[in-house]
C-alpha cells in the first residue's frame, strides 16, 4: 500500500470532507484508504496561536494543499515556513475571488511559485491525490525506503491489552516487525511488537508510511513527542549544534548572542540559546552555535528551521544547515 501525507493549510475543519477524522491534538489527522492507496491529511489545529503546530504539519507532509481565503500576516508566515521547510510539491486553492495574480509578487522566488492552482473541489482533490498515491512506483518506493529506518514520534499512549503504542511517519528507510530500535535521545531500546498501517496489520513499513507501532520493553512515560525510533547508526544527538544559517529576506537585523531561538526538525521544536554568531560579509548568512536543554536528534547534514517566538509579527528566522 502506498501512502501520501498531505498538509492541509486551510481553515480548521476543511479536511473533514477529505478523510475520516483520526488523532487530534495541536495537529489533526484525517485518513482515507482506497484499494492499494491511502492518504493522510493533517491540519495545524492550533495555528496561528502555536507556530509549532504549523511546523509539525508541514514537516510531516509529502504534499501541500494551501487554501487562500485572505492575503494577511498568516498567509505570509505560511509562505515563509513552506519555503524554509523546502516543500516544493503543492497545490493552491483560492476562495473569496482571489487569484494567482494577486499573490504572485508575494510568492515570487519561493517554492510556491511552482504550486498547481486547483478549483475548490474536494472530491476532485481526493481523486487526484489518490491517483498520485497509486502511481508511486516500486522504483520510487525502493529509492526512498532503502536502508535503516527512522520514525519520529508524534503521539504515544497505552492501549489496553496491547501496551505502548506510538504513532508516526517513517521519515526514511525501513522498519520491520520484531526490529529492535534505539529510542533517541535516550539510551533505551524498544522492540517492535506489531505494525499497523491505516488499521491493517503489516510486517514492514517504508518511507512515507503512516504507522502505529506497538512496542515492547519500554513504558509510555519514558517517551515524548519528538523522540526518534531508529536502527540507523548514523542518526546523531547533540545538545549543541553549529552551522551556516540563511535568514529570511524580511528579517530586519543581525542575530544577537543570547537570543532564544526555537529549532524545528522532524517532530522536534526545541528552545535553544544562541551562543555564538559569526558573520563575514553578509549578516543574513551567519555561522551560528546553538545550545539546547534537550538533545536534538538529526541525520548528518540536517537542515533545521529557526524560529523566534518573542519577535512579534515575524516569527520565522530562517534555516540552519548543521555542519
């Protein structure tokens, strides 16, 4: 079964007619299964109040559906987050008589420039996305799912008669039933008791799959959102990261040491203190050193999104590529 995960950036509840409502917290999931294809729609339920809600939704998504009802600060912030997260595959649906010409100057030079404009037709949208999921070729799946698996946890709980269950999407590689996985950033391990994909039992899950894992040898109290289950020895953890940053063009002034920036990667949105800023020439491309109270889990060369929640209207700072 091929799964496609879609971020629905629209008024809350827009996805009610796209799939069956599932897990709800600061992000809400809707699920649709048809034949050998499944769709997972996600809405950022607590956005714009919580910027993390928007980040998590976009971070999990393969495709974006952006519904534009109004050109306002929320629209602008969403464009910036999509650009920083590098989500280049998407669709724009206009309402209230807005047109692509009206937003063209605002999305010029961003990933949204290449989004396809669609009519506000939910049935047509579902069929289009199901068709994409069906056509995901074996070659593409093999390319995406080669190697060891990585599953960032977005929800976890106890199920009577089953035990600890975690929900997440396979970020890369392959996870198999009975695998023994590290639970990063802790020193613990857990064994996969069973795998479910859209309520069906499975023996294997690959990149892009939305899964529930029943685990052995760990308690729910020992888990947290953002923890990563993996058998990939190259995945790293660190309290301190450093690398080259790229600030968004609207950021008005150089970053200062001592600022608290939130680091977004996978299902992590962690506060950090800016320990060191080094800018030679262009202050919008500084080298930064950031320290966190909790360890960040990341692959080699990861790009993270930097956010500043005390900045008033502009909360998205830019990106940092960890060196």
